[in-house]
C-alpha cells in the first residue's frame, strides 16, 4: 500500500489537544486522522461535533440539581404512570 503526505493548518492548541487524545488511546495523531478518513470513506458520512460551552446559568442549574439530589429532594420512583398520577393528586 502506498502512502501520501498531506499538510493541514491547525491551531496549535487544537493540534496539541488532539495529540493528547490520540496518545490517551495509544495512537498517534497520524493514525487518528487516517482512521477518521477511512471511516468517512467507508460510511460516506462526515460527522462533526462541537459542544456548546457551559453558560453560567446552566452551571447554576446543574449545581442546584446536584444539591437537591444530595439533600434527597428528588421524586420517588414509580412503577407505572397510574402510580405517578395518583401521587400527583395527593
């Protein structure tokens, strides 16, 4: 199998972070890129993911939910919708 070299411009931070991710999986960045490109060719799909950063409001809501869980302020478990609706009527 012959191989070719490609040049890609990346932000330094992105490259370093990607190398860390690859290394944590026991791969090189080259192997990771090759694997992704093989997946694109095989599936004919390009899947990209860019998570939204946490907003202060979302962080606050999550902290409140975690506090409620620790304090036991959670709904009890129901075995059926009927049980749930009966509990709402109480």
